[in-house]
C-alpha cells in the first residue's frame, strides 16, 4: 500500500456548509455517461443497488507541485487521503451492501489513471472534464489556475437516488468511516 504523508487537518481551513449541495438530497442521478479508469463508460442514471460517489477537487502527482495557495482553499487538500481511505475500507463497504464505489473529478481519465495505479485502487475513477455531470447536478465548484474543480462531497445512492449527502467533507480521510456509520444505521438490502 502507498504510505501517505500525515496531514495536520487542524492547520488547514475547514470548509463551511454554504448550502450549495442541499438540492442533491433525494435527487436521482441523470443519464450521464462518464469515462472511467476501467476503460468503460459509466451511466450514473443506470446504477442499481447501493453505491457511493465521492467527488473531489483533484489528486496530486508525485514531484508535481499543487496549485499556488492550495492549502489556503478550504477543503481543497486531502484528495489522496480520502481516496486511500475509501480504498482501505472497500471490503467493509462491500460487506455493508455497497455494490460500487466511484471517485469523480474534473481531471482527465489519463491523469486519473496514474492515481488509480499508484494508489492501487480497487474501484474506478470517473472523469467529468467536460463538466456535463457537474452542470446537470449543479455541483458546487471553485476555480484555481484556470481549472474548474468540484468541491468535495459524497453521495450514497440506492438505484441512482441520493439517500445521503455528505457536504462539506472534512477531514477528508474520515469520510469513508462516516459512510460506514450511515450504512450501519440504514436498512440495506443487497
């Protein structure tokens, strides 16, 4: 497994709930297909069973600097720790009835493929580079270095309907454990 640098979350600005994701609760995913790092197209409107979609701004790459001021953007830091935490709890999520986990960002599939391999992810990452899903869902975003990035949020779906919204997500590496806690309190039929 990949060893991660320990992040002192208390030294980073915590995101606040700006209400920009409230409308997602109870929403049904639209028929939007996104390319995956599994070299397939995934139609989020046709997901069956229980699933988790975690949206994140961007993963960094070794020896590549993050955008200027990254650590000063509330909630920006922590994509790799969150992704690795989902990786580390993938078996537990599956045991709770989760059929699929997808990480979603506006990065290209090629860029995401590097992270999938390096982090040894057991689930695919989906790319919304054209912002089709982002616009259809009216996801909260921010701009940095001419990039439009999705603010971190997590959706737990059943048959493509949002049953639980996590927003804002902080600290990011604790989000998968929060999802498990929600699943423990919910009747899930596999």
